[in-house]
């Protein structure tokens, strides 16, 4: 059986879990005082950092589940998303409304391929 790797492990969760060539993690904005656009930009930047950390890239994205506090914000999300996702390599994606922690507008759950 392939070993499960956990990074940033705490009693409640791990920051990143890698199993069988797939990494999974969650991103929320580091600075919740930013507006919606600022939080989305932060999260996309944080995903880039994590991808680099695990030896992957945006072309290795497999799936992104996006939780928005208000689905009416999809237009702003989509504009930033379309600039960020590499042409020819879009992951599967779902976007749903969710009750997020106060001050947060977006949360993303990411999975990406990594070299074993």
C-alpha cells in the first residue's frame, strides 16, 4: 500500500495530504480583511505556492471545489479564474454557495497530480 503523506498536521486537520500521486488541500485567504476580489486573488496565489511546494503546477490541477459566500459573486470569481487557469489545462470545477466563517468570501478545495 502506498504511504499517505501528511504535511502541516494538527489534531483537527492536515494542510496537505498526498496519496497515490494526488495532493489534496484547502485554501482560504490569509487576510480576511480583503474584499472579494482580494480574497480570491490571495487564494489563487496561495494555490500557486502550494503547487510549487509539492512539485506540481497549474497544469497538474485535477479538481477545484469552490465555496462562495454569495453565488452572485461568480462573475468576479470567473474573471479572475479565467486569467489564472492555464489554457488547455482546466481542472474539473464546482462552485457552490456556502455559509463561510465571518469575513470570508471564498474557500477552495484543491486536488492536483504530483510525481510519485
